[in-house]
């Protein structure tokens, strides 16, 4: 693993980071943030893995439809 988060601007020793990887990481973190808006996913109410993954699929479909409908 490598660090992809840039250091603070006031840091004395600069940390090298890959901007492309940072953009991809940020995109994935935002997607998980949007998925966790659904309370059932954030708290994991479902007892079985199949029903939890079904809820994740529904949440991702709702997230995806926002972009398809906007286009």
C-alpha cells in the first residue's frame, strides 16, 4: 500500500502522492458516503449476508439512477 493522501500545506517535509490515485480514492469514499445515507446499510440491520447485499444492490441502483436520470 502507498499513501495517496497529500500532506498538509504547512508540512516541512512534503510527502509524494499520486494525484490520479487520490482522485479515484476520493470518488470511492464519496460513493460509500452516499450508500451510508441509507440507514439499513449504515447500521446493518439485516442478519443474513444475502439480504444485506440485496440492500446494497438496491442502494447502488438508486445512486446510479440519479446520474442516468440527470443525463
